[in-house]
């Protein structure tokens, strides 16, 4: 499944403009979502969710369902719509990965999808 291509422009309270891009699988139900930061206190993460009526930051637990080729934990939030992260392909990232592997075959190894949650 390809990644949703929704993009938004959001002004922060400090006046900076951010451009969240949706990380969910294409044609998902409900609002779009971009990961913002880990919330170690709750073991979840803050996501920016948006739709036609605007956006908001929400704290959500991790999905953590494992699967895919490497049995990785899903890096999306609990009860997210559409496919788990290990089944969602970002076409831009995938194209870059293939180009890097072509230029540097010595580095060719499937990168582990998923985020470093140790920090
Ligand atoms: Zn989306
Ligand atoms: Zn999931």
C-alpha cells in the first residue's frame, strides 16, 4: 500500500510554518496524521491530526502490532486506519533508497523501518 500524499501548512503558536505530511496508508478513513515527537511519560507519541476543518495535536499510544518482512513493530498510533506502517510504502523514500543502493551497492541492506525509540 502506498502512503497517503496529504500535505498541510500549519502556523505554530510561535509563528513558524510547518508542513506536516500524512504517514498513513493511502485512502485511509478519518483525519491525516504526522508523527511529531515521542512522549516518554506516557509511552506514546504526539501526532498532528488534520482534516478539512483544521488540525490539532493529540497524544496517542503506539500501535505496536508486529509484522512485515522483519517482524517490526508498527510505528503508527493505536487504532490507526489503513495498513500498518510496515505495509505502507513512501514512494519518495523508496525511490531514494533504490538510488542510494544503486550508487553504493556496498551499503545495500534493507533498512529497518521504524523509529529509534531509545532517545
Ligand atoms: Zn492521510
Ligand atoms: Zn499499526
